[in-house]
C-alpha cells in the first residue's frame, strides 16, 4: 500500500481552495472534484497511475454560482451531476471540441431546479434512472434524469432539518436519507413512501452538515457516521439492512466521522484460524480529525492513515476495482491511497453475482454502460478567421451588432423539455431498419420490418461490434443474455450463467422489476427466443428447451445439432442451423412448418413473422422472404439503392448513374421502380400501402402518357380489387382519360 | 444555468494612447434560444472612490442570437477626460464590461487599467492638467475579474 498526495490536483490559483467532493468515474478514465470556488475539475485518472502521463487536468467547469458540494458520476459513466449552494444541480455531458482552453469539452446539459436552498448530497440509482438529492431546505428530491425531465419527479418531505446525505441501496429498492434532525429515514422506491424512521443518536453537538453514508455492495449493511462513544472517541455505526438496527460500531476517530464510502467490490479474506475464505466488504471512513480509516466487515482494527490533511476529510471515492481510494479535504488537497492486497483478493464480478444470487435470489440491477463513442481527448476547434460583423443603429439610438456566427452547435440541442431521449443501446440494426423517421407524416411508408420488433440483445452482449456475427455464437461470459418479449418492452426473458454444482444456468421471465418465474437448467444457455406464448432456450450442449409463457416446460428437450440463429413470433419458432438449413416449427400444433436451405445467401439475421414466414437479411444487405408454395426465397429489398427516401414517397433513383438528362428515361426508370415496389407490397400483403402506391402509380402513368400500362393496371384491378378500381377510375375521370381508354 | 456562456474576451489594442477607443473581441456561446438581444456595456471607472464618475463609454445590443458560438468586436470611444477627477487620471483604475439580458446583469468582467505618461519626466512631475495625448493606457489583460450572476432567462415556467 502506498499513499500519495499529487500536487497537480488543486482548484484555484493558490491551492488552498477547499475541495468538497470527489468521485471516480466507473470506467476509471477520469475523476472529478468540486470545490468551494464554484468550479468543477475533470481529471485524467491515468495520471494517478502513470507518472509519464502529461494530460492531467482535462477541464475546468465554472457554471455554478456557488460552492460545489457534491459531484457524482452516473453509473452509465457518460454523465455526471453536480450539486451546489446555488440550489441547482447540473447534469454534464462530454461534447466535441469547443473553443475553450479545456482539453475536453464538458457541457452542462440540464439544470435541475427545485431545491430552495443549498444542495448537499447526490446519489444516482444503480441503473442511472433516478437521481436523488438532499438539501438544506429539508427535502429530498428525486429526479427522473433518464426521462429528461427538468423538474422534480418526487419531493420527499419528512426531515425537520437539513438533509445531509442520500443513498440508494444496491437493489434500488430503498432510498435512505440522513438528516440533521438526527433521523435516518428509509423510503420505498416504488411509491416513495417512508418505511421507517431510525431515530438513534447522531448526537453530535456541533452541527456538522458534512456527513455521508454508504451501503455495502452486498446490501447487508449500511454504514453511517455514528454517535460519540466517549469524550474522545467517535464512531461509525454499521446497521443491518433487515431491521436497520446497529450491528456493530467502528470506533477510533478522534473527531466526528464525516464521510463513509463503501468499496464497490467484495474481498476474499482468509481467516488466520480457519482455512476458509470469506467474502467481506470494505468501507473507507473519513473524519474531521483528517484521518482516513479502512475497515472490512469483520475487522476489529482498521488500516488507519492519520493526519493526512490539515483539515477535515470532505469526501472519499473508491475505484471500481477496489484498489484505489481518493480522499479530498477542506485544505484543498487530494490524497490517493493505493491498496495492493491489504484487504484481500478482489472478488470477480461473476463470483460476486453468484454470491448475491445465493443470498437474495436475484442480482442487483446494473446500468447499460455506454462506451464512449468519441476519443477521450477531443481536439479543440480552431478559432475561425473573423468575418464581417454587421452593425446598425436602432431607432432609440442604440447600436445593434450582429455577431459573426462561428460554429455549428457543439453542445446538445436546445433544452427542450418535450424532447424524448432514447439512451443509446448498441443494437444490431438488422431487425430494425427504420425506413421512416419518427416525424414522418401519415404517408404510409413501407416497413418491411413489420416482421419483427424484437431487439436482439443477446447478439450485442456476445459480440462487441453490433454487426460482427461470429461463426459460433460465443458462450456468454457476461451475466445476462436477454430478450424482450413484449413490444412494450417491459417483459424480458433473461438467462444467467451460474457457477453452481448441478445447475449451470437459469432463465427467468421478468416484468419490469418483478420476477415472474425462474427455471434452472443443467445445461448452459446459449440462445434465447420468446414470444407472447412461449419461451425457447438453446443450450451449448445441443438441446432446445421450450417453456410456456407461464414457465412450465412445454415439451421434452429436443436435440438439435446446431443452431446459429433462433427467432420466434406468435406460435412459431424458427431455427437456422450452422449447416444453412432453416426450420420453422409451429409449437402450438407441434408441427414442422418449413424446412429449407439458405445455401448461398450469407445470412446476417433471421426473423419470423406472426404467420410463421421467415425473413432473412443477407450480409450484402438484401432481404429475402421464403415463399412456401414455390419453395423459394423471394427478394423483397435490394441492397444499395434506396428507392424511396425515408421520409416519404418520392420515387427517385438515388444512384447518380441512373439520373439522365433525358426526362423520358428518367420517368421510365421511376415508373419501373414503382412497379417493383407495387409487386412487393402485394406479395407482402400491405393493403393500405398498396392502394396508396397504386394511385401514385396511376398518376405517374398519366403524367407519362403511358396508355398501355394504364389499361393494364385498370384491367387487373377491375378483376381483383373492386374498391381500388373505383378509386382509380375517379382519378382517370378527373384527367379526362377514361374515354381514351374505353373501359 | 446561464443561457449565454462567455468563453473568451480579448483586448485588441493594448497598450494604446489614452485617447484611443477601446476594442474588445468577445466570444460567447448561446445555449438556449433567446427571444431578446443581450446588451453589452463598457464602463470606465473614473474614480475608484465614487461611482458617480463611472462613464458608460458605449452600449450595444447583440443579436439575433443564434444557437451556437458567436464572436464580435465591441468598439467604444475612449473616456472623456474632463469627467475624470484630475488626480485620478493617471494611475490605476478599471474598465468593466457587463452583459445583461432583459435588464438583468448576468456577466461582468473587469480589468485593471494603468494610465502612465510615456515620458518619465512627466511621471515625476505630474502636470496639473493632464495631457491625454501623452498618456499611455495599458489594460491588465491577464488578470480579469469575472463575476457571474444567476438571472431569470425565461419568463415561463419551463426551462
């Protein structure tokens, strides 16, 4: 273990600016500090490890108008929140290079207004959906950041004095708030009602509003600054999360405890008397006596580092690997504690989840960690040369200068509370080729992908790149393999790999946060599929298990030699084997519906529609649908040329070599494209789009004066589609062509 | 959070003669669309003891405000020497740039200004009536004093 106080970490010019808060980014690329001079600094985490690292201070942000009391990263690692004495909470995101001197450009993208006084503490829920804030106005406010709402989602009253700390438990089931009124209130995160008030003494004499608490990662304990033991010893209380009563106390600080921070990992600790290793949590405790002590679950004595600063410890932060603790102080400096194995071996995430699963039969929720799409250190924009600025004199005598516009917006769009925000989830886009933008007018656009709406998350989690389909779907080292079943997105079929004796994996159906059922399997799950009627699982060992939607195994496990893709819809299940054979089964009737080969089409993805018709996307971007009567694959979408622009119906060839100056041939090309489209629509059975296209087609033919084709289309409509025939006749009448056609 | 974020201010003519106009190049970002213009003013502090000697050298409305980064040069005539107390013409004083929106000041940047005679003899024996042509004005550009004030940007409830 070694301890360092890097002199490059400071705020302000004189290095004595109290640093009130510090937090390490979950990906460990950066850490942030908030200081009394209203600035927030973003630092390069590598600078703590690598002495050669040059770029240390990435940004200085000064948008607050008061001391920044708390800075906290969102578990999704992309944004962070800062709370200040100016009553505001700002959510920050990284943007592409700007004009400032910062190495990285961080922009405050929202301001959360709602508190009436200084914001003291912030805590994100584990999935990053909610942010809780506690303030001197005695309130705890819950913000729905994911929904991009700028106003309070919930205002929790209950404290009679300042709220000094808030914390979500690892399962996001409870929110705990600590107040100056010596109360610890536990709130239920479902309905945000108070469950319990724990009144025991936080009986410090001085009103020290600096107090932070922490849940241990195994959710068994809550550690918070505790009462005085005797005249010169202060302690931290360790509460049991079952009944919120004190289980034990960590005694030793010479002045009140100010901060408790829990390590996000568990450690394997070997007992000297037992040969067994137990899993223990660790917390770092900082006090007003400028000492940091690190305790594990069953320690009777901590690792204590005394007199690290000349003032109180204001905040502590652990790195996600459990090896580094950062502490900041009111004396303006930051200390780094590097732990080697003093606490024991760090437990892997998989083991930790198995451990949690054993204890609670579920694992804590996790955020979708969005990997940064841009390089961490973006280039600055070069200042552009000055152009003319315009100046006029207004009627009231005032000058008005029109400034020179420099650059397109570098920050996110104008703050519009009505904008809906969709977090970026790297999705394999084969199933969701969006052909129309969300703002498309009511013009029917061809959505070939009506076949399937399901997001195939298992593929993303298996492969790092969304479009990289490896030959064998890799066994999942990650915890989750999941599939959305309902289109509303809240019913999910999930699989977990467990490392237990006889049970290799488990699958469960989850609605929102509630687990509907769970089944354990002897084999290791590889691929999942599900619809509103059933769930199917293909395992590594070559077996297919089918369960009803209620969770009961519907059929005995089936031996299937290989499976590359598996999709389902309604009662149908489609499997594409590695030998390019495609099988579609009707599980309700227990019948094989289709059996065919996909030989030379290199399949990128598979989907099945409600009637059991399979559709495949080839690696060249074409879509094929299997026609049973002809036993052939029909191509319904070309690669390359997008005939129709995503917004509507302007049949224009987008390929330049098709555009000729000859208007006639241009028209002809367009017409033939519409014909192909008509054919496809008819084949796919999209009636509305088909009628619309027919009318458009007729209009085009009229413009082109193509009498023959007009006769043809009207004749065929006359016999097949009376309604459409009537409508087309009306169009023709209006153009006075009906007579010419002599129908 | 401020809808306008001033990212850079440069003094273009520095040092210069006392009589010369002030020229500042101001770069700022507009983060939310604003209905009205912002108003910039240059104020010369005639006397550090009394605010009544402050001279508003000029003011300008800046607009229309587009969303994004913008830059402009603000030029204002030099101070009127007759309005400055005689004993405070030479020496340290200050010039302040302020920016307001809907008459609410949200940004203020101040610079110390040093006025000196170029000829050392004049500095030793200060003339009773100042000779502006011989005074050099130097703005201490690297030590600005910036103040930001939170204001109401929109009148409606939504941000």
